[in-house]
């Protein structure tokens, strides 16, 4: 799919906004789980997502962005662990990291796909390439944490 700059910016803002929200939930979940290290990882990720969203919004100022009804590459819902009430407390840190990683990878593919189909030298190509690189770094950071977090 070929995106206009407006569409692309609107998607990127929505994605970063959602990922900020999810990371906050995951951070709270890990706190409830008494895993303060992983909670901090998620709080940092929340912070980066917010910063990224704000910088994209700054870039988009003055541009009339389309309203998105839905978009591809939303975060998947968290995997079911236990019954619904128990969910918050039962998701192990490793599962939470794995879940976040899956969504980072999907975001990376989204940005890469946009970069690949964008015109050479266009601003979208430049932005999407930069964003894909950023998601790759997030994925690697989560990999690192998964490597030192006990498997449930
Ligand atoms: Zn990310």
C-alpha cells in the first residue's frame, strides 16, 4: 500500500499513541507482579513512545491529518492468561516482554513496508526508514531483557 504523507503521519501518531498506552498498562501489570526491573523497562518504552508521538505531531503541525477509523498493525490483544480478572496478576514478566516484542516487530514491519513502497528520496521514505530503525532498537532491547528474564 502506498501512503500519502498525511496518511502515514496519522498512522504513525496513532501507533505510537497506542503503544504508549499499552506500555503503561504493562508497566502497571509488572509492578503488581513485583517485578520492578521489567516495570521500568516498560515505563521507559512508554516514555519513548510518547516522545516519538510528540515529535511526529510536531512534524504534522499545520497538516490536515485524516481521521483514522481503524488501522493495520494495531497491537494485538494480550494473550489470555488465566481468567479475565486474574489476567493482570498472572502474566509473567517473560510473557509480557514477549507480547510487547511481537507488537514491536509488527510496527517495524509496518514502517519497513511503507519505506519499501515509498518513492526514492521522498520524505515518507526517510521517515519510515528512520521509524523502522527505531522499532528495531526497541525489539533488540526487549530481546536483551527476554534473555535475562526467567521463562515461566
Ligand atoms: Zn517501538
